[in-house]
């Protein structure tokens, strides 16, 4: 995983998001300040005329590309808000919008310049006009409610449009929308509950811990073939390590053979000098797990200690000062559920007994691809997958009985009870583009340390596999 010499890709930390070579910035454009006006009303009983200080027209003319950068949907939404026609092609919508600025809005207001009061007839005067420098807002001093509402809405829409156009400019250059660039921010579920929301790591992760607080950061990732991942020009192990600054990295489904391990170990990134690999010997190029760490462990163990379960390289356990860490790749029940019985009657109970035995001496962290979407919130289409491997009633019951009811805590679900966050999207149907996925990857921890979890998170932006990495920040 942590191999030198690959081209940079994933992120400059907390600055720019790159996805498949597409860059979507998060620039914000603000156009508002303040305009202060004092009016000396006439003693006449005639209705006061509409006086609106607004520089929308000026903003639009100074930004001739603002409307061009808006999408057709944004143009139509804006036109609806001002009562305009939404029919026609994009150029027709832009033309209608410009016409509104040039004629209707300008015809309903006076432009006051240089901070002076201008008389517009003997029955109306405006005094004490103070304009703060660089202001561009709408201030309505009008009894014409229709124009007042329209002018305010137009200013708001223009500000949003200009902000949005900057934010999406790079995405549009590459022919994609913002939701296409960050599909995980869209709530994708066949039967969503009203309280459910989509997971967004940009807004839902807590602030980083103070450096004075002792903690460990662990990442886990089913890479679906480590050699294939490392050949991708779009992947950089170095940048991932620099961005996430993890202490320990757990990998599953490396698909390595034992003869490949030594060469990879020689190329590990500086500082990650401790790595422990297990490979499948019953079926070459299959399964395989590893733990890579910059913290030397106290001890290492491979497998469950049961020959019938240990030939596929599915488990590595490392012991640290205050916990055991297990990188696991639970067997898939397979096409036609051929391994379902083995999974729920042999593997799950054996793994459960193993971690409960470890727990007698210190807390346990089990991470990896556990091949089970536990609840309906964890899968895009629950009704359509009742007999699919990973979501059968048998597997879900086994997951609950052997792990959750034995005192292990699903850290992501504890932190985000109503959040839809997936970690797996099948290649076959292009599920990642539409966020139609499954949550199969977990950090389960002993109940005794569950309250020490500062953050349990998903990194859906990291590509290279049909799974994405997950992370855990644990206070020690």
C-alpha cells in the first residue's frame, strides 16, 4: 500500500479535492455590504413612490459571464423567482434574464450616485444619503410590494448564482456537475426515512484533537488488489499518508502471494517500518490482509488458530500497549449464497470467540471488510437485496448476535445514527457515480473504549478500489 514512486493524486490536505483528475474548488464569492439611508418624508397624504437603491444591474454588467456560467436549471429557477418565462434554450433564458435587468428592474428604481440626494419632483425629496464604499445590495424604500419583493429576490439569486458559478467553474470545464463530483453528498436510498441525511466528511467530522491529547489514528481499506491499485497513475500512497497522517493502516483483499511480500516491504514509506502480511495459500491471488504501522506492536498473530479458517489469509492481529487491533476480511457468502452456512455457523462464531478471548486481557478493535450491511440504512436498495450476499437476514442476525450483542460497538453508527454513508459501490453497475452503495466496512470496538472514540469516519472521495477507506481516531 505505502509504496514510493507513484504519481500524486488524492488531496492537498484540507485544500483541493481531486477526483479522477477533476478539480472542484470551494471558492466563495460574497457581494454584500451595507447601505445606510435616512429619508425625510413629505407631509402630503399622497402615497410615497418606490425608491430602491440597487446595483444588481451594475453587478450583472460588470460580470457579463455570470449568466453564461449558470446551468439551465439555475437560470430557470431564477426566472421563476422574478415571474419570467422559463421556456426555450439556454441562450433564450439568458436573454430573458438580461432583459429583466435592463428594463424592469432599472425602470422601478432610481440610481443614487456619489452619496448625493437627487430631487425627482416637487412632492418627493431624499436627504442624508450615506453610501458606504464598495456596497452592492438592494435596499427598498417602497410601498410597491411587488417590486420590493422582486428586487430583493433578484439580488439574493444573483449573489447565489455568482457564488455557485465560481464554486463549480472547474467542474463545468470538465463537463460534470457538483453532485457528480461529490456523489456521496446526495442522499441515495430507495426508502429513506425523513430524519436520514447523506454523509459529508467535510461537514460532519469533528475538529482534530489538540496535540497534547494522546491518541492513535487508524485507517482501514479493502483495496481489491494491491498490485492493481499501485499501478494506477491516479493513486499516490505518499500523498494519502501525508494527507491523513495515520499511525496504522489495515488492508484487506490485497490478493498478494507470499512471494510478492518481501519486495513490497522493501519499498514502504519512511517511518512505516512495521508491516505484517498474510496471504491465501489455498487459492493464490485471493483474499489477503495486512497491518502497516509506524508504532511497533508488542506481538503479532496470524489467523484464528483454526486450520479450517486460516488458509485464506483473512486475519492479522497486532497487540499494542492499550488494545488489540485486528485487520479482518470476513468471507463473502458468494454467488447463490454457497458459503452462507459456513459464514454464519462456523466463521462468525469462531471470530466472535477469538476476540472475546483477547478482550479478557485488553480492549479489542476489529476493523475491515466485514461483508455485512447490518441495517436498511446501510444499503441503497434493501428490498431488492434480501437474498443477496451481505444483506440476508441470516448474515445480519449473525452480525448482531456474534458481535454487537457480545459488547462490540459499531463506532460509525454510534456517532452518526441517522447518516447514510456507504463504503462499497459495485463496479458492475457504476454505483459510485450515483452513490448507490453498501456500508460493509467497520470499526467495531470493545464497549470499554467506545467513549474514547473521537471520530469514526469514511473517506468516500478516495478512489482506486470498489471500497473506500474508513478511519478511526481513538483517544488513549
